[in-house]
């Protein structure tokens, strides 16, 4: 069971969560939804006993708990397989001790000082305890989960520190899944997962018999997995039955009823106020005063409030030549892992090139080579003279300075832009008023992503290099970004798994797989009306 009882969490004078109460029964699969910054991650931390509420209580009862955080945690010096086994510390310790005892028993044949009888007794006890822990099935579970999340057999001996950011999150996720605790808290597990890995995770969680609380902005994934939705908002936590689609339907009905109830109350109050003002003096003054006292005690119903939405556009600065960037015969490898082989690609002005393919196929490497972040082992990169590119990394939010405020962080790259200009940009990303003075260290993952996006877009560019730009963004902000990219009048190279970007932004789609980069789709975009009229003239 997971619970919150009259929980309040405050930061300074601001109540992030106030008087929140709910319970989640054993075996329930629940989605925790709400806008970025609403308090979802903070609530997960308190359920995991990793953070204390200002007042009230929260936590879990009865059984073990596994918690996937947005920040992946592992020992970079462990191999992948060894790190997966850290989810079973006792079984792993027993396995290592069994191996040591077996070696000692072999040595006992030639060394009378070794007590073979005592070792045999210990070995028997170790085997019994190992069986109780189902130790013999752990290897099978580890193998199934690692394969399901897309790791290759050759990855098992690879050091965790050698994996890229998206794969590091999969390592942390694998450690929770192989353990199969009684309760699971998963914060953004679908970020960085390709379609195959998302499908595997959905099946794994659907089969899971424990209690699940899941935070993700992937609505299709939620529809497959959850049976209940808890919405975190200004008025606390509201519960809805069913999957995400049913939650949206129920929320709309509740909003209509709330709007109608507030309107009825306002009409009644208006009538009472007319009576009070009319008879405040005269024969009915005492009755008017009585009604005025009653009216003062009425709890006013609030009308539904729409969640704030980041709304912004992106404009390119300056015209660039027809051939924007040319990658010629590019090859690259990380030690023995060959990711790109003789790749040639030319991106022209106005094209919106989307790179697709499984994680680890080389999409991010290709972008980093184009951006000059990585020197290819072979091949060249040539940029047009007037190209001014901006590079948005997959983990751009991790590069933010936690000691700076939101305003200071964006000002650091804003050049000569005034504070008013920077605050205007931040307002479009929902940082208004005193929000701009929040330290980066207290922001949620989604808020950090909005800061990183604002910081990126305030810089003048005419070419955008984007690596998974919609990761960590809430649904509304993601939709705003997709719309902005669709309307962008510059050139784009983007690596993504986001279907909306593929469907509504891409003019050219290239699949990166097996070292190659192959054009799979060219989309003929309609000529805007203004350009058509110019051509006729």
C-alpha cells in the first residue's frame, strides 16, 4: 500500500502540495499526471521516503519498493551484468561466497589446515539460502529484461560508464524490473526508449502483480498500462478511474459540472447581494443583515482553471546558402563498436531532416559530428559560410548550473539582450513573476527541460540540430514545440522517436542503422500562399 495523509510540502512561502490525501491499494497500477512543476517527482520522493513532507505523512507499507529516478544511478566501473545483479545484493554475496568456498574445498585436498568439513557445512547452508532467494532464476530474469530493453549480448561485459545517456537510464530501469519489488515508482521510464523497448516495458508492467505508480507524458503508453489516474494540480490530488483516455473524458465532464455549479452559485449570490443592498436600511434591515452574515460564510466555488501552456515560436536569423551542411564519407566507432560507416549526407536550406533508428544506432553520434562535438575517425563535415547552428543535446538540462537562478541561467547565453527581453522569453515558457528567481536545483525535470529549451532558443540561429528535443516535456509544451518546429523558417536536423515530429515536421526522413544512413522518405511540402502569390507576380 502507498499513501499520503494530509501531506503538505512547502518551499519557502510557496506550497507545492497542500493537504494532499490518497491511498493506493496493493496491485493497483496508477498514473501520476499533472503539468511540469506540479509536484509529481516531489510526491514520488516522499512516497519512497527519500524526502520529508513539511507536514502530514507519506510512504509505503508492506513489502519492498523499487524507485526509478529521472537521474540514473549506477557504478560506472561495473559491467552491465554486474550492475544488474546489484539489485540482488544478498543473492550476489551468497553466489560469490559459494564460489570462494568451492575454491577452498579444492585447496583442502592439499592443505590439511583447511577445515573441509566446516566448509562443506557452510556450502550446504549457502545453497539452501540461495534456493530460498530464487537465486537460480535471477540470471534468467536479468537476461530477459536486458534483452527486452534492447541491450545486445555483447553489452553485458561493457562498463556502465561507457554507455550513452539514454542507455544509462535503461540500466537504472533494468535494475528495478529485474528485482520485481512489491511496489514500483517509475519517474519518466519511457524517455529515451524506442518503440520496441516501449512495447516490452508496457507488457512487463501489465504483467506485474505489484503496486505501480507511473509518471510519463506518453499518453498511449499510459492507456496500455494503468487503470487509475491521480492528477496533481492547484487544488490537490484528484482521482479518476480508468486509463488516460478515460481520465481526459472524466476530467472534461467534471469541468463542465464545476463550471455549471459555479455559475449557479454566482447567480444565487448576486440575488442575495441585490436584496441586501436594497433593504440594508428600512423595515427589512435586520433580515438584510442576517443574509449578509450568511453570505459571508458561503465557500465560493472556483471555476475550472486551464493549466498554463508554453507558447513560443522560432525564427531563423539570416539567410544561409543552398547547401547548408555536407557530411562526406563519415565513419566512427567507440572502441570496437562501429556505429557509422562511410555515411554521406547533404542537408539543404529549408529542409527538415529527421533521423530515426533504434537507440545506439548512431543518430546522436551523427548529430554530434555535425555540431563539431565529436571528431569522426574518417570523413569530413563542411558548413555553409553563413550557417549559424544551435545544438540541443539529448541531456541539455543536465548541463544547467544548479547554483544559478532560472533568469541567470538564460541570461548567461543571451548576449546583449536586456533582462526584460529574457523575462519575456521565460514567460513564454511559464516562468513568470518570482518564478524566474528559483534556483535551478529545485526545479523538476520538466521545468529544467523548459529552461534548457528557453536557453537554447534565445540564441540566434538559422539551423537547428536537435537530439530528442521532446524528452521530459509535458504534453502541452511538447505540442507547442512541435508546432514551432513546423512553422520554423530555417533548416533542421533532428534525431527523435516522436511520431508527431515525423508526421508534421519532417520533410526528409533518414534511418540510421547498421552503420548506414539511408533516406526512407521525402515529403513534398505545400508552398505557402504568400510564396505562391510572389511566384505569380
